[in-house]
C-alpha cells in the first residue's frame, strides 16, 4: 500500500464530510491507499456517519477525548502504507495536491523528512502557510509569503525548518523512528516538535510549492487554549535549534540594521552595517554575532514572560 491518510475528528461533521468528499475526489486514480478516521469523542452525529462508511475507510473510535497527538499516534500504529498523510478534518483538498508532495519527498532521496504544502485560508483565499520559520522572538510561526517567482522557476520545493500538521506527509518508517507525536503537547506544537526531531536525525523538511489546499484555519473548539504552554515546551526543548534555524529573523534584523545605519549611522556602526548587508542579501552564510545575540535575548525575554505566567519551576 502506498499511502495511509489519517484524519483525526472531533465534531465539526459538516467540515469533515466536505474534507472527505474533496479527498476522494482528488486522490490519484489507481493509488493504493487507506483512509483512517479517528473519532476523538465527537457528540454531533459524527459517529453515526462513520458507521455508514466502507473500505477504503477504516474507523477508530476513542473511548474518550485523547487529544490531537494521541489520536494521530493511535491511527499511525494501525496504518499499512509506505507513506502517512496526516490531514486536519477542516481541509478542502484541491486537485493535484498529493503528487507534488510525493515528488518533493522523492527529490530529497534518503534525506527526505517531513513534507508540507501551501495552504490558503478557506474563507479569504489568503496564503496561510508556506512553511514554518523562526520569528524575531525566536519562536516558530507560519510564513505567509511565497518564494519569488524566479526561485519557483528553478525549484518546486522549499527547504524549511518545519511544516504544519494540518497537512503533512512522511514515510511511516521515519514516523516510527521518530516515535510519532509527543503527547505532552496539547493540541499544538506536536508538528513543529516532530519536524525538529526529523532535522536532528539528519533529515530535510520541505514544502511542495505546487501543492495547494484550502484550510478552515483553527476551526476546532479550544484549539488555542494551550498555545503558551506548548510554545514554552517547544522552546525549552529546541532553544539552540531555534537560534540555529533562525535565518529568516536574523536576516530581518540585518535589514533593519542597514536601514538604521542609513538614517542614523551611530545606530549601526559601518562595519556592522556592512556585515549585516552581506548576510541580509545572502552574500554571507554567517550572520553577525550581534544579530544572533539579539535573537537569543528576545527568546530569553520570552522565557522570563513564561516564568511569570506559569512559575519558573513548572
């Protein structure tokens, strides 16, 4: 079997049915696949609808709400496909979404890690996700900008630190090696943690730029309730790696430094402005130490804020 599609469910039956309809309409003809639907304690008629499904659907009913990570882990343990395609139940899959993700994986050969795609807000059509980057606070956030048209002419993939779990693809073998999602994360952060574990194992994560889908962003009830706790857990685990993969934030700091030097040279010394300009324009691979120190200081500020919020020892 080639692909096991996994979709965790918790209420939102109308969105689930629309997602499944779009999935069935867009899977390539002849693709050997299974669709594993994991219900995490829905109370809105989802289970009655699930009882009507036949293969290639497989249904898993959790006795209670276990959360996003555990629901995916349970389904992945039952999967048979070479690849796992993890989807949220609030997606609208568009024609041609899967092939580019499989080709992106193949192009990376043995280095292939976790593959994502371009996601549009289902309501507005605006770009919601082209990968996950590290921002000026040293924290992972969605990038919402496509690479330049010139860049996309030469490559159909974008190497990126992480991608969102709303739609991702990886080999089941790698999933097992990484241990699946860490269930200590509560409905957020599991995807970034998985991607950074893939990076730590020597893999390359990427976005398939020609795979485009629509997403009803954060439609699940309570989706944002644990964002701060999840962010703190991620930063504690991957502090050094966030800095090491913070090129987006570092280049923005360098651009700001150059702008300051033009407005007031005393705000950014000429030598620093020169080094900043070289890094900002991809002419140097090494960021100025001053930029790295600024990013580290910003993340230290976040840790102090979290300590005030939750207590230093929690």
